[in-house]
C-alpha cells in the first residue's frame, strides 16, 4: 500500500472530472491521473485500521498527469509543494469523497494508505 497525505474533497453538488456530481452516497476518491478514472482502490486509515473500497471519479489533487505516482513507484508530485503548472499545493496525494471520509472515520487531513483492487 502507498501511504500519502489525504484531504477531504468536499465540493458537494459540483461535477468531478468524470461528470459525477459530488454527494455523500458514493464512495469515491480523486487520484492525480486521468488514466485512473473508474478504477477501484482500497483505502485504509492507519490511525484506526478502518478500510473502504472506492472508485476513482475525480482527478487530483492538484496534478492531473502524475502517472509515475499513480501507476508506478514515484511519490506524488504534489508533495513537492508545486503542481505541474507551478501552483502551490497542499502536498496531498489523494482526495477523499465524503462517503470515504466518514467510512474511514477521518478527523483531519492526514495520512492514508491505498492500493488497487484487482
């Protein structure tokens, strides 16, 4: 599993990169690669051991083409503090939708672990 900083996506009612309108029902995440859309991952909160299965329905945080991280062994580009356009980032490697945030009992923007579900 990859351990990265996670943030809460929020944005209720707004569309994601996949066209899904954010709600509190569907367990979804955002990863920084357009090639990850509609794939499933397992997310774990190492602080309490809770896990969730989620579908990638959005692209981010910050970066959009970070395939070296999402599909390889690289660390998230956003961790450097700058995204691929030079904007300052919050150093997160994954955004969690509302359902996943609550399933993992997240209390703040902290680390999670994630892996692909086969």
